[in-house]
C-alpha cells in the first residue's frame, strides 16, 4: 500500500505545495508563487490530478481538505466548509 501525505514546504522564499509518497517529496507547483490555495481572499481546498490543481469549491467560503482516502478507483476527500460562523463537515 502506498502512503501519501500532502502539505507545503518552504523553499526559503516561497511555500511550495507538495505531496510525499512513501516519504519522497514531489512538488505540485513551479515554486514561483506561494502555494497557499488562495483565491485572493479565501482558502480553497484542492487536490492535484496528473499535476493539475482541481478546486473542491467555488471560492465562496473558506474550505479545507483534511484527509484523502482511496478505495480501488474511488477517491474520498474529507474536510470542512466555513459557512458564516459555522464549520460544516464535507466529503
């Protein structure tokens, strides 16, 4: 079973979105901009498929992805949507 972890790592001047597969880091961005998943004013939960970012929301609310689980060919992402003063769990 392959284990993946995602997050970011600083290159000294920018935060670089990365995924670690079995401990080996793979950059998801080109390191020219901070990879904080911002839409100017909102956090947007994302995942990367074949090197391309896929947004999990339209950017209306702050969103966060906490866990990714793969079962056969199905991918499940668990996180939250910040709606007003409430945090709503989503998958």
